[in-house]
């Protein structure tokens, strides 16, 4: 009988907590995803410029671009993980004596979850395009000294993007099926790209 009152209390406590931060959790996640997408878009443009003639210059820039992406995904992952753990008090309330815990809404409002999934979709599509070009340019890139560094950075990217994707998916139950599908579309391309440059 006190359940709904109790729930309302915890919900408003959580809203105050979120409002006290400069960004809502949803906005923080979108910013993290978009900052990676921005770098990937830059690297995509570099990769589109690649020719046999400029391969020694542009190949090196592409490797550096991937290095920056890996670094930013790593930062984005820790930000998303922090946001997740800052919501932990509500999880422990849920895990306590309130039996319908699993039916409580996500700490992130549904509208924000959908905005996160939109960002995530762009993130996936840009990576997919970038990696497809890098795979397709094997002929040019394998003839440069960047083959090994490219393989190394692509293997790092594969590991960190996978972890990041699952961290994001865990926060968006409202659209996690779609996000999971998107990630399943990218994952084999990441592996293929890494395998292209042993
Ligand atoms: C992570 O959070 C820090 C501190 O709020 C911010 O400066 C940085 O840009 C964020 N990084 C990403 C990738 O979102
Ligand atoms: C791609 O090439 C064009 C034309 O040479 C150049 O203006 C542009 O800056 C290049 N883009 C990148 C990202 O290197």
C-alpha cells in the first residue's frame, strides 16, 4: 500500500540528484557517444581521401586517427560507467525488499533512452563505413609501413568498442533490442578489419 508513495519519494530523490549535475545522465552519454562519432567521421573523410599516391602520408594520419578514437572511446566508457554507478543507490533500493523492482523504470527517462539509441545508431553507421573503407583499401594500405600499427590499433578498437557498446546497451532497456542489433552488425566488421591487417 505504501509502495507507490515510497516509489514517488525515491523517484524525486533521483531527479534531484540528476538535476544537481550539469548534464543529465542521458545528455552525458549522448555527449560521450557523439564525441567518438565526430572523430570517426574525421577519420572516414581521411580514409576517403586515400590514394596510392598519398598513402604514405594519409595512411599514417588514419592510424593516428584510430589512436584518437580508441583514446576517446576509453574516456567515453569510463564516463558511461561512472554515470551507471552514480545510479547505483536506486538499484540497491530495487534489490531490497521492494518485490516489483524489475518493473521500475530505468534511471534514464524513456525519451532520453531513445535519443541515446539515435546517437548510438550514427556511431555504428559511421564506424561501419570507416571500417569498410579501411578493409577495402587493403591493397593500398598493406603496401605501406602502417600495416602492423593499423592492425594493432584496430585490435584495440575492437576490444574497447565492444565493451563500450555493451555498457551503453545496459543503460537503454527501452531500445536495447535495436541497439543490440546495431552492435551485432558492427562487431563482425571490426573483427574483419583487425584480421585484414595482421
Ligand atoms: C568525460 O567526462 C569528462 C568530465 O566531465 C569530460 O571532460 C570528457 O569530455 C568526457 N569524455 C567523453 C568522451 O565524453
Ligand atoms: C581530403 O582531401 C581534400 C582535397 O585534397 C582536402 O581539402 C581535405 O582537407 C582532405 N580531408 C581530410 C580529412 O584529410
